[in-house]
């Protein structure tokens, strides 16, 4: 059983596992427009990185981070903050830091606690949030491992249906 209801309409995400070892991230917005990116080099890392983004943004209720920006009309290439859209919103920067710490955990096998996440991301994190992110992320990693070459893992991103409030927590952190 899934931890979250992914059937609510939003951004359709497809992470394709290509037979040649490369990958493809394809995001289809509610209006039918698409942003995609081939991931030839480091495809295995980027699939897990993107799934971590999905887990973090979903659990925390982030609307202006990677997938939220794409849903809003940004192209994937613009999400590095140097494209036509200009710099990234603070929420996107904080989420990227959080995802980066999860990437470090995955590489090192050592988990950080909520205090360490809070100190290094600019956002107050709770043990419950970390637990829920890790739980959803683990579920997504299992689903990704089961994806056969030349097929895709499909997800719906719709943060409005979740309990988190990314912007509120970020603002509370920066005002203290």
C-alpha cells in the first residue's frame, strides 16, 4: 500500500530507465506542456536524487522547489537558477540542501538527525518529517529498483494534498 495518494492531478513525472543505462526525466504539466532531460552521465544517481526531491517536496508540502517550479512552467534547465527565469526561490534552495544531505546519507550510510538537517539547510526539520521523508523515499527506491529497462516509474506531484507547509516552516526559520 502506498504511503501517499498519488492519484490527485498535478505534475505527471516519468523517470525512464533506458536499456543503455541512461535515463530520462519527463514532466508533463496540467496544461499538457512537457519539460524533459536526458540523464546520460550519472543516470543512476539522478534517478535517486529526483526521487528524493519527490519525497522531500511531497512530505514538506513544498510548492516552489524543483517539481513545483516545473509544474508552474519552469523548464528543468531553468531550475539551476541561471536560466531565463533567474535565481531560484529560497524554498528551492533549501530543498536542494535537504536533498543534498539525503544524497550524502545514501553515499555514506550514516544518517543525520533533525538538528543536523536544520543546521545545514536553513529550515527547521523535525524527527517526524525526517522519518516520513525516509519512509516515502525508501518506498520510491524499491519501486525504482523494480522498473525494467526501457520502462518508466510514473508519479503524480500535487503538494497541496499533503500536510506539510514548506514555506511556513522556512519563513519561521529565517525570522528567528
